[in-house]
């Protein structure tokens, strides 16, 4: 018998690997294989599929459920030849779609520069990340990264766009106008073809916007009116983080990837809840028994659940698990769906995952 050459498949189980019903938040988990064909899965607490959406485009990079029960899906359109830089096809998007339970498109917006994240807005439109060139005079001042690694001498940074229900731009924000070339430093060994590399944009109550910039290890709150930063969490605390969210208590929950820590050579991931004004860590999770076994250098996400537990997406290994405030794992599932991914090879990667209570699905039988 031939030996399977894919390490994950030889060393890890897939599917449900643990569940404590007395401590886990009961509901349904939504996830999308990042390198997949556009299938979005909804599974129950036993890891069994209860519904799927078969989208027409591969993910760019995930989907989540709206309050009305529809799916908001970010799709990947074909990369234009020569557009941006060589790694662009990995994380680009291009289309944002709201679809109903059966996959029928309710609303759609396209932008070939869209990447990583987008959120449906209360006004019926969307807010999302795009890219634009950094002016040469600003680029020359940006510190950090691998010297000379700009793509064809150029550097890009994030532009945030909000559109209304008709797709008209109603607000935009340009990272290069607000970042500081001297202090918003690209982390060592990262390529200088991107300055900020946004991976999260989330509208907040009252209009401000929460953002995450991986290449400068920064999470910030943007004042929508002035465009200025209300506060910033930076490289002294963060290490190429993903998926910050604002909690009801005002703290920020995020996945701290940990691959390039500023003051610690150890490489491991953690989940942290931070008081943003002071930068104080209010709660933290890492693998207490084997610190290095919990690691995802890229992607990944977190969600605080109604019972106080936290759902963690350890993205690169396709591992989803729920942990209590006491750091006890009470549910775990590993995606069995493997696909060939550019750069990463055969992979079951998941960009983000979400748990929803049973009240979100009063009609699962409507299939």
C-alpha cells in the first residue's frame, strides 16, 4: 500500500474529536474550506453536515450568516494577469454576495481590488478592503521588511471602501494617508510590496471602523468622520494578528498568530482579549500543555460565544475548537476537506468559522 505523503492526513484525525455537551455552547458551526471549490458547510455539534451552500466561485476568503439567516459570501474572481504582485491571487476576493438558504443571490457587488474581508452594512450595502499604490514619496519613507522586495519597485496599501445598496461609493479611507512611515513598520522578513496587508474591516456601532493590518502587526479603531485613529494596538503587543472583534465590554478579542513577535523569539499562537485604551490583556489562551502545538502563522479567527466560551479557528490546520474561560477545550473539530492550494500545497485551511445558536435555524427541515 502506498504511504500517504500529506503529513496532516497521516498524523491527525479529522471530523469531530471531542465534545462536552455540559460545557459547550450548543448550536451549529459554519465554515468554508479556504482553498475549496466554493462549498460552505454548516455542521451540528456532532460534526455532521446539516446544510451546505454550493457557491459558483471559490472563496475569497469566507462567508458568514446575516441576522436574516442569509449567507454573506466573499467569492474569488480570476486574478487579472499582471495585477498587483505575485501573492495577490492567494487572498484576493472580487465579489461579495448575499444569498438565501438555497443559494439564490439576493444582492451582489463586485470590485476586482477587493481582498480578505467585507461586511454587509445596515444601510444595505457593504464595507470592504481593497488595495491601491502608495505614492513614491511616501513609499521611500516606509521602514521595515526585506530590503528591495517591492514588486517592480512598487508598494501597495489598503483602501477601505463602503458602498450603498446600489453599489455607489459613500465613504473611503486611505491607509497611506494615516499610517506613519517611521513607526508603522513592516515586520522583518515580510515583503515590501505591501505596507499594511489588511485582513479585517468591521463597522462599529456609531459609525467607527475596526481594522487589522497584518504586515505592521496593528489593530486600530478609525474615526469615521475624521479618518484619524481613535486608538492603535501595535507590534509591542501583537504579532501578525487576525480577526479582531469588539466585545460588549469594550475590549477587543483577536487571534494573535505569533510568528514574528517583537520581544519574544518563541513562535506560538494565542487568543487575547485586550483593553484597547491601555493595551492590557484581560484574558489569554494558549496551549498550556504544549505551547508550540497551537500555531497558525497565517489566517485564523476567534468568536466570543453567548455562554462566555470562545470559538477558535486555528486556520492553517483546519482545526476548530471551543475553549472555556478556564482554558478548557470542550469541543473540537478538524476539517476533513483537503484541496490543493497555491504556495501551501494540499491543505484543509479555514480562514474563519462561526457558531450560531439553534434559534438562527428554525427551519433546518426547509431543505
